[in-house]
C-alpha cells in the first residue's frame, strides 16, 4: 500500500504477505525499481537539457563572433568615425550588439556548465527514510492480494513519474522556442 503525505513529499509504502521475509524482499525490490526509474528519468531530462544548451551555446558563440567581426569591419573602414554622427550611431549599435551577444553567451555557458555537472553527478533521486523490515507480528488479511495491489500501485506511480518527466523534457525546447 502506498500512502502519500499531502503536507510533505513523503510516500509511505507497506507490503504485507503471509511471509514476513517475502514482504521485506518485495518492499526492497519495489524501492530499487522505483529508484531505477527515477534515475533514468532524471538522467534523460538532464541529458536533453544539456544537448539543448550545447546547441544554444554554439549558436551564441557564432552570434558573438559575427558581432565582433562586424565591429572589426566597421573600424577598419572608418578609422575616424568619431567625427560623423551617423558613424558614431553605427558604432554604438555595433557595440550594443556585441554587449548583448556577450551576455547571452556567458549566461548560456554558465547554464551549460551547471547542467554538465548535474549530468555527471550521481545524486540519489529516492531517499529512503526507513528501509523495509519484517513486521513484528503477522497479519493474515488477504496478504497476497494486498502485496500484488501494492506492487501495481508502485509500478503505476513509477510509470506516471517517467511519463511526467518525458512531458516536461519534450515541452522544454518548445517553451524555449516560443520565448525567442
């Protein structure tokens, strides 16, 4: 049986069978399976984010290079631009373009570094507060049925978590594209 605590992010899982050792093993396997699904889901999401940021990093680096090349070309053609209002205006526009491109590039570079570190980090996704342990007394009320139901509930929760992760991962690039 899985019981979420509505006030905290804690989910309690109980497994009951006629054999207390079997209940303990089922509980341990359920936790291992759920943790495995959560880790795969997290790694997939972080990997997708890193890939997206890598593409944005390459684009931002190219945009910065183009802005700097435009400024260099302007300065080579206009050695004394300070005397002309139109040329001073053009110089200011190119300077703002470079500044914006630098800010975007640096921001994306920082995000990419954090994401790369997250991708390598092996932080556990599931924190077990209390390991499965045999009960102190036996309970004979429909134990097998309850164990199967609990297994199905935990599997359903794991699948829902994985599906939600995919939806978030798939929608992140689309939201980023809309933001442009």
